[in-house]
């Protein structure tokens, strides 16, 4: 039975939020220590990525510790060595001499704007002959700033994700045990950036006969605990039952397909 687009839905009296689903939602709404710990682990990982990548290069640790020596080097050759995204990558060979000792020789790579042969450069040479074009102080500064920026971005996105998921959980807890509308046949498809879109078989009071961008709140199936995300195939036909309105435009519904259940949120149709 389809909902007429000209009349409000009638409610069935069914109370559809299951006890295990309510338990998961209350945990999400409470933002458990485990969730904050997960955010902290992500932030620490992001903060550690730049130093780990930098130190992977041979001689980088000695350079950061200030064990490299400043020298004036002469560029003796510049060779193409692959590409760096939209620019060419070059391998630059240099030689130097310190206190009339035996000349040293080394190389470094540069993405774009390679120096010309015969150019003199200020470089820093480590104990093992590793060549750097920036001072230890400069590399330490930019490495610290980059790490802090990544960590800050991770913490901001993590906190926002917890706040958003908590609000969705509260909205579902507020209406999930109220009466649900009769079922409406719908079809789900996956779109750009793996987003899910829903389209009813016929237009209803809440949804036009067009794709509606939906957000998955909670997925449940027999033999498994309810989860906030699922990598299972969600596309195809479903039966949708709507809850009463939870705001000016936000709507929450329950998708059912066999033994699968999926609570979703979407923006309701403008009236």
C-alpha cells in the first residue's frame, strides 16, 4: 500500500526500535571512553605520520639532530628521475670541498625547478654523505608545524564525527519507538563517493519520485550486533517505513529487506 502524496500517512502502531538497537544508540549518544580513545589514536597516528615519512629517508635522523655540516656545493649534473604528480622529478649531483680535504660527492632529488649545472648551492651534508638543501632548524620547524596541523585536523574531524553521530542517535531514540507508517517500496543505489540514494516506486508526501540522498544511522541483521556502518551490499529493492517528523525537514525511516534492517535519515520533501 502506497502513501498518497495528497494526504498525510497513517501510522500502524508498530514500535520498531529493538532493544539491542536502543543499547547501541545510547552508547553512541553517551560518547563512551572507547570512542574518545579511538579519536585520540587517530590524532596520534596523524601526528606521527610526517616524522615517520621524513625519517624513512636515509640520513634524515642525523640531519634533524643537527649532525649535518653546512657546505657550499657545486651542481655537476641534473638528470630526469621520474615525475612528482604534475611536475618533473630530477636527481641533482653535487660536489663540495671542506678545508681542502678530498672533495665529497652526493646527490638529492628535486620536484620541478631544478638548479642548473655549474650553480653553487648552500647545502647540509650528513656524516654518511646524505645531502639536504634545507637547514636542520628549517626542517624541524616545518615538520613540527605539519605534524601539529594534521593532528589538529584529525581531532577536529573526530570530535565533529562524534557530535554528529550523537545527534543522529538522539533523534532516532526520540522517535524510533513511535508508530511507523505503512511500507513504501523503494530502491537504493550507490552514487558519487559511495553515497547512497533512495528512490520511491511512486511519489509520496515525504519524498518526490527522484533520488534522495540518505545517511545510514544503524544497520542490523540476525546473528550480528547492530553497527553504525556496513560494507554489505545495500543497493537494490527495500521496504521503507517512516517515523513521525523529528524536525523541520529531517526524516528518519526504517528500511527492511528480509531479515535486514537499516535505520536511515534524509531531508524530507519540501511542502
